[in-house]
């Protein structure tokens, strides 16, 4: 059992940056693989980025590669998504997710057992 809470969302202009954080309560995230997903109105929840339990391995969606960076600090029980060069198409609710099982398909929404409530990111033109 792990409770995830996202923070750092807001309204920004295109080209600017935003930093999202995910914090866990109850237990440490040190043994969990973590992912960030996003969902725009009327669309499916899409993969954004993922990171292994140790932080040694990362994955990114092609649409955010080179602009977004996922990182984690297990000692502080946090996972971060640094978003640079934001575009209007990045507008969505961003969700943090945790996977306590074998990390077979890091890009799949079905790999993750625990989810936060989401934080809104809006990028204006």
C-alpha cells in the first residue's frame, strides 16, 4: 500500500518550464519502479516517462524526449518530472504511478498498481 500525491502543476506559457513532484506517504518508494502518465480531455492516458527503482534506467515517450527529465530521490521518497520547452500539446492532467511488480513493460499503463490523483498542467500559446 502506497499513497501518491502529485504537485507542481499550473499554467505556463509555451517555451517555459515546469517541475512536477510526486511524494509518497506510508512507505518508501525505494523498491518501486515509477512512471509519469498524462491524460487530456477525451483522450486516453498516455505514457510520458518512467524510471527504475534504482534510477539507473529511464524511458521517455518520443513526444517528450529531450525536453522532459524524470528523476528520483529514494531517501526523500520523491519522484520528479522536469519539463522544459513546454508546448500547448503538453496540456493534460499528469499522473504519478508506482509499480511493485516485475517491470516488464514500463510504457504500459497496466504495469502500475498505485496512482496519484493527478495535477493539471496547462500550456498557453
